[in-house]
C-alpha cells in the first residue's frame, strides 16, 4: 500500500531532499498577498502547512446582518482582509483560505497607545476606536510571517505561528498608556447573537485562558485558548456588552470591570495595560485547542516554550521550504515561479489539523475523541477540493491524504446522520454545497492504494451516505433516476454530481471485488442522461411527471436548477463519461463547436448578477474558471479529434486567471482548489475524473519539473522547445518510449520516471 511505503521511507525522502541542498530558497517566490483583493478571499497573515492557527489581520468589521437581512458586503470579508482597505482592526487567529462563505476570526488582538478605546471604530473614522490606519508600503507578507506598521499608534506588529500557536511581537513607542486589547466579540460573518457564550480567566499577570462558543456556519463550535505575555501587565479590565437578561445571578456583588480574575458572558472584551519604552517589544503567544483550556496550555508549552520570535518564524518557513521542494520547477520568468509556488502555498494551507498535541479533538457528536495512529484533519471544502487538491495531495502528501481519509471515516462514525462529511469544519458539519464529495476523495485513495484503514469500511461509508434518502433529493434520485425540480432548486447539478460520485463508488467497489455494489452504482452513474434535454441541447430541470420544466434560461445562474453555474457550463459536467456525453449531445460535430463557443461567446453581467461566487474576474467568454464546476472542461477536447484545443485553452487560461498580484486570482481560491488546478496544468496533466487513476494530458507551462515521491523516487517533466508561442504538444516520450495516448496513469507517475514533451507553435 502506498501509505505503508510512505511511512517506511518518509525519513529517507526527507534526507534525500535535505541532502540535495537546493541553491535557491523557494519561500522567496511565495506571495501570500495574492488573492487578497476582490474575489480571491485569501489572507496575508502567518500560518504553517495545514496549521490549526491562521494568524492574520482583519481590515473591517462587516456584519452578516443588516436591517434584519443578509448584508452582501460581508462576502468581501470571507478571509477578514481586503487589500483596498486603509485600516486594520486587529489580528485574529483563525481564517479560511479562499472560501465563498465564512466563519472564524477568533480571538482578535490589537495593540494600542493613548486613551483606552474598546470600540473598533469605523473605516471612515478610525480614530473613533482602536483600529489603525496602515500603508502597504509598511506591510510585509511572507510564508509564516506578517509585518505591518500601525500608523495611528506607531506600533509595529509582527506575526508568526506554529501549528497550534500564534506568536505576536509588538514594538511600542514610549508611553505610559500602552494597551493590548483582546476582543472576544469580533468575528468573521459576525452577527449580534453569534456568540453563544464566552469565558475569560486571568490566571496571573502573564497568563490568560478562556473559550468561546459560536453559532455560525458551524452551529456548535467551541474553541479554547491560552494566552501568555512576555511582560507582566500592570493592570487589566473587562467590558461586558451583553444584552441585559432577566436572570443575572449574584455576581453583582463584585466589581468585575477592573482587575477581576474572570468573566463569563456572551459579549466580552478585555484589555491589558503596560508602560513601554521606545522600541520595547512585547510578545504574546496564543495557543488554540478544540478540547479544553488545559489542552491549549499544553499545546502552548509543547510547541512554543520560549520567546524567540525569529526562531519560530524560521522554523515555520523551513516547514514551507520542505513542502515547496516536493515539486521543483525550472521556468523562464520569475513571474512563473511566483505563480507556481504561491499556488503551492495556497494548496497546502488546507485541510487543517484539528487536534491537540496529545491527539485529542472534539468530534461531530460533541464528544472528545483521540486520534490513534493518524493525524485528525478538518476544513473539508469537498465540493471544491475533490477535483484537484486531493489528487495532488495523493501525489506529494500521501500520508497526509491517507490521514484525511481516515478523518472522514471518523466523522462518519461519529455523525448522528451517519454520513460522510459534505463541508465540515471544527467538529461541525455545515452541509454547504451539493453532492457527497467525500466519496471521490475516498474512492481515489482506494484506487491508488493510499488508505490506512479498512478499505471495505470506507466503501460501506460511501454507500450508506449515497443511500441517505432524506438528504437533498437522494430519495427521488434513487426512485426516478434524477432529482426532481419540485424537490430541489439545484436539482440538475445535484443529479450530475450524484452520478459522478456514484461512478466513483463503482470504481472503488470494482477494485475491492464488491460486484453487487459495483452493479448498483455503475447503473446510477448513468443518471446524467436523465436530465439531458435533446430538444434544447442542455441539461435541464425535470419535473416529477417526467417532463422538462418549461421556463428555462441556459445562460442564467439564478434559479435554473444549478448551484453556482449555468446550464451551458454544467451540461459538460460528466467527467466520468466524456465519450458518452459527446454521443448524447449529438456527436463530435456538435460537441466541438459547443465547447468552442463556451470560450468565445460573451456572457452579459445580467446572467450572473445574483450569484456572488461568479464575477467578471473569473470568466473567459462563458467559461467560468473562477468557480469549480468547469475546471475539467478545457481538457474535454482530448476525447475529440482536436486535442490540440485542450493545449491551446490551458495555456490561455493560465496567464489570464493567475498573476502574482493582490488581484491575481480570478475567483475564490476555495481552500486550494484554484491553486491545485494551476499546479497540475502547469505540469502538463490534470485529473479530469478522480477515481479513474488517469491524468489527462494538457500543455505544460514549465521548462522542467521534478516531483519528489515516496521511496526516494522522482517523476520528471522535461519540456523541449518551451515558449509562450509553443503551446502545442508535437510528441511525448514516457521513460524514453513514445507515448501515443492523451493520458498518463497514476501508477506510471508514482513509479517515477520522465515524461518528455516536445512543443511547437503549430498543432498536429
């Protein structure tokens, strides 16, 4: 099994990479600021690979609620930071990377100087609160390091992390009124009653512990912290902004506002006062735990026992260096390297570790569990990441991906609904998006022999999830072969996604010799045919009586039966059966012009105006690269007589949708999926159908790439005659032998070897 091989030879791989002593430092090509402007929804702050802490600035405090309704502006702040903003509110410890919905933003810390202000203030009048103006000219964003000068307080803030600890270093001016504010009310996608409860305990003049429970995207999320200061604070205080309740107990006997040891209420802020000299550094370390305050304290003492900020920073950057060197590329320009290694960086932030150093974590059943023999992970944005991120992890992070699959199985065991994760975070299932896309991740791992638990139990979990009749139309899907329009507003995309997931179950069943399961699900995988309307030429909503819905617009993304997409794009979502799709649509003579038109037609703004995850930034013609359902589409020409168009389209998409600038992503990075597309496509191949064991050939953008594999093996992509104009593949050699097909297999890749591309400016 790949997992066992990886475990046995991990040390030799690490040693081999270390012994190679690469001449260049790859973290220098990482630009975390990429995607922080407009739609990317990335954050510029500090984190280590797959870290539980993402310590980053918040640039505004948009609320989810405005006048009792959804506030669209909150969408801009899924990661807490927008590059165009001029102020910083503070630095919080948890962030999603690239999502189109959000939560988190836990435990905001802000250093201030002067009169104490506990209100955050506004962007227009930052002086009315504790926020501060800043300039990008005084901002540094690197892998596991962030630095900024806060103009109003003249404090320089520096941030770095370990897996479970956020490390702050604040350089103050001389002042008798220096403060550090801890805001337990602040949060991303916040609303007045999001905090269910918070607690803070000042243990002594350098140690504070606490927790908060929130009801957001994760409806029952509890996070604990332990906060320690390098210098004792002179005094501290609390402010309680909770609404007045009928019952308050008898705590009024105390003055709880100043120098009191604890406070418990839904809405709390705390402050800690210092006297500082010019240039004096005050350091903070905040550790997180999903289990307890004691767990947070143990994480703190284990991962960051001292006060050497630079040492923690350098250790984290070395972790990134080790990860980035798993794929070493040669490219013609620095821009190409910045795009590639920033994509690697974004791809390896999620999923995130979710357990204490002792292995304990809180499960979806609300109980405390212990990860035995594996690392437990969360932040599974599976509608996005099954496509390319998890296939990438199977190649360069096989042990981690095997542990992620195990984490999914543990979620299933603990789930009151007995389902695999759909979109899970922090011991909670939030049911976001459609399909049951743990299935392709698990099936892909089974096919590739990369699981560390019983594969048949994994398959059983997939089957039970796929038979859950009460979930989003699965009952009608089983009975009729499609999700009916009456049952779901996304009935067509649900049908298409279920059909692909079912095909993945069939492939895993075939691998394991489960013929009955294979037969059941290979039949279900044909259900995409049941929502294809030959009269219109599109996948289309179908009613309970078998007829197609009369009102229909193939270009609109609103209320047409699709989630975050239109019929024109989603009609092509049959990644497991492209040949059958082409036949269904009338053969190649109709299919190729259809595919061509997707990239060349103009889609007016009115057709996606009500879909916030789709904007002009991520659209080429009617092809929506800024959202995931079309990520395989450019590769579909490989199943026609014109595969050169795949090569042409891929090389056109790469520079249009990815740039090493703040606005350099054409859409939400979606916890690494957009970046994983870039990585695969730059290397010259892509996993069109995870679970197939194949990668479709595209057009490599690198000059050369060396992928470091388990067992001290390498797979080299060597590109001859590479240039901006030479986008067409004339011929290929695999290990010196002609490759006369448009795919390579996973076995060929993982066994190591060399894939040589010969490029030309003219197609064959």
